[in-house]
C-alpha cells in the first residue's frame, strides 16, 4: 500500500475515533430529575459554576474559563510546539543520512532499518516523546467536552425545575384563593404533602436532608390532578394563568449570549429548549407526577413562544459559532504550516509530512464543523476562543520556540561530535 493511501486511512481512522470518543463523552448515565445535582458536574462543571457566580453570564464565563485554561496549559503548549519544531529540525538533519542508508544497503532492509533506528536513537526521536504533548492536549479537549456536556444537562434540569415550580406555584395560589375549591384543595395538598414527606424521610439516608422541592412539587402536582377531576373547566382556566407565569419568569430570568438565546443548545436551527425526548435521554421524569410528558411539553411550548427570532422558538442561533470555529481551525493550522514551510526554506524532502499537513488542513476543520453543529453553543464558544488564543500563541511563541529548538539541536551535535550514522564513523 502506498504511503499516501496509508496516511489517508490513518486520518480517516483518527476522524472516526474522534467521533466515537465525542459520542461516548456525550452519553450520560440517565438520572432521575430529583437525583441530578451539582454532584454530577465534575471538576470542569463546578469550576464553571464558581466562575459564573462572579461573572454573571454563562457565555462570557466559558470565554474567561477558556482563557484561564489556555494560560494554565501554556507550558504544555510551549512544550508541544518546541517538540514539534525540534522534530522538524531533526528530520531535516537526518534526511540525507536516511537516503544514504537506503542507497548503501540497498536490498538489505533489515540492516538498513537497524542503522535508521540507531540514527533515531541518537537524535532522540522516539514516537512517545513526539506524541505525548498531542495526547495530553486531546485528553484535555475531550475532558472539556464532557464537562460542558454535564453542565448543559445541569442547566437544563435547573431551568425546568424553576419553570415547573412557577407553573405549579401559580396553580397552588389560584386554587387556594378559590372560594369554592380552596378548602378542598388545601386538604388534598396537606394530605399529599404529609404522605410524601413521610415516605421521603423513610428512604433518606441518615445525615442527609430531605429533598423538600421534590416533596412540595409532587404534592402540588397530585393536588392539581385531583382538582382536574373535580372541575376541569376551572383547572384549564388556571392553567393558562400558570403558563403566563412561566412565560413571564422565563423572559426575566433566562440567560442569553450575544445572538444565542440559549448557549446550552446548538448555535443552529435547534429550538431554544430541548424536546421531551432529548431531555429525558439524560434525565428522566419518572417521579414527576403521572403526566411528566404533558407538563414538560406545555412548559416547553410556552418557552418557545417567547422566542425573539421565530414564533415556534426555532433557530436558537445563527450558525455563526460553528462556521467561525471551522474558519479559525483552518487559519490556525494554515499559519502554523506556513511558518513551518518558511523555516524549511524550500526543502521538499519530506513529502509525506507535506501531504499529511494538506490533509489535516481539510480534515480538522471538517471535524470542527461536525462538533459545532451537533453540540451545544457553549462548546462552540470554547472552540472559537480556544482557536483564537492558539493563533495568538503561535505568533507569540514562534521566536522563542525556534531559538530553543536550534540551540538544543546544536548542543546535541556538539556533545556527540558527529552528525553521521554509526556505519559512517
């Protein structure tokens, strides 16, 4: 198989593996809505929550978090650039020797490979040394993706809890104020509340607090369901008032970021609130009354109606972030390769590396397009900020990386006293 074909297969395999890893990171263990808490966030999620407490907007929180992460990772970034440049210089240095080995030993491929291995060992060109910085970078990338995915679920859960609380609180207040049904509603609610509280206390572990939200909301749900049986017309009238309360609460409390109405939804034609199926793929509503689906859909339709971009709440974003991440990904690699080619000063000996660079220039932006369109606006914000900072660091670190790599190679040659393979000494 030709080297170009092997390289193509390797890049396709890398793309497939990345998609599998992203899909795996996106999968979360399905948890009941009342059991999902900040304990499910992990390190990244808790850091974002802490930073949000003093920044005040999730979109800018992700931007600031990315800046701090890049600063924290700066030594690794420098090491990766230094290792890459050092490898490039070594490759240019040994290329004539590699060609000489091939000519000298001809068909004796085993001896030729032995001499090449000695040459690689002399110049310390181990595969792990070259790949380790990239591996660590990829681990951080996937860890960030997992953390932002967790926080997306956490935010969706908290939003629905707050909206459903407004919904049933409105029902609760209206029924209590009803002259004909108030006393009956109060009695039903008190009985449900006490029975649910007793059951919750019996199953709550010693030292842990009872989930009062779970008790209160389920008591209200049960009481409202009983009221529907007694007076469906009045309950329906109160439902409209409750939905108006939901709309008012959402308009006054939801967070947007620039053109994004909800950063926990993709910057695309996606609706501003997940569908019931999308929501329950991560968090179940099994213990949310007997009509969890109907409640969720009623609240969701109300939220969608508040959209400033379309009547049905579609087009959460404008596809700016996914396209921007693609453009910056391409620009970042283009600048890096352009600087590298300039340093080579016309050297075209390593055609395989040049072919790989050209393919990566296409493959990586396509990967970013897939991730940007499929996943949340928050992750797209991270990608855009990450690539923007990477471009700046590429330009800023260019001179010191080059100087350090050249000095390192010079010291290595002075210490060894020869730039030739063992058979030439």
